[in-house]
């Protein structure tokens, strides 16, 4: 079992920035076998979509809609993944979820709301 706890969401004006964090916890064995981690988001009335993902080794991929604005990073020593979000747009408004792949089982966080509005 892995527990994922997100933080850092909130209300921000267009053009602003937020940094999301997701801390993973669990048994030493489970955490040591944790593979890729990622951020997804789900806006009202829309399907959940991948925002960005990062492997244990640090390789990343970002959705086209956020390239150049969002950056995913990871601190394996702290079992934490981050999402730096800059130049936020109203269409970035959604619940953001952290996900972790542990031996081909996907674990999800509870989600954190990000609202971009003036």
C-alpha cells in the first residue's frame, strides 16, 4: 500500500504560479519499488487527463497543453513529486491528482483543487 498526499492547490489569478507537492508514504519495500509518478487533472464535465509524468530516473513527459509552462520534478530521497505551474490559465482549473506506479498497480491521491480566476 502507498499513501499519496497532495498539497499546494488554491486560487490564483491568470498568469500566476502555483507549486503542487505529493508526498508518498508506505513500507520501505513498497516505496523502494515505486516507479513512475505523475500528475493528472480533471475539470468539471471532462475526463481525467495526464498532465505530466516522471520516471524514477528523472525522465519526463508533459502534455502539449502545459509544455513550457508546467514542470514536473521528483525528489526520491523525500519520496515526493512536484508540479511547478507557471503562466496559469483559466482552462487549467481542475482537480489535480497525484499518481504512483508501484509494481504495475496505480495508486491515487485524494486530489487538490486548482482554480485560475480573476
